[in-house]
């Protein structure tokens, strides 16, 4: 998958496809704080903006690049 095919909010598998790596590598990047992600229940999601920032693509409006972090726990 190319970055142009990446959704606005993607799964770890989507990120792995763009980076051409194993999903475990993506989990490690998130755990190390190098890639921002959002936790939805037991699932992690990575926004297009966060992935572009990780890749060093800076043609994104600053207001469109929210600071994301892993949030533990749940609610509902």
C-alpha cells in the first residue's frame, strides 16, 4: 500500500503495509513513542497526519496535526 491509499485513520496492519514491515515493528514504534497512535478499546489506530509526521512529510497544516497519545483504560 502506498501513502496515497492510506485512510485518514488506519489500523496497525495498514501502517505496516505502507512501511513494508511487520506489524510487530509498528507496535514497537508506538510503544517507543516514535509513532503516535490512538487506542480504541483494545485496538490501536494511527492517523494519516501521525504517519506523515513519522515519515518526515511536513506539508501538513499545523492545526491539522493534533497531538495524539496512547490512552490506557476504557470507558463506555
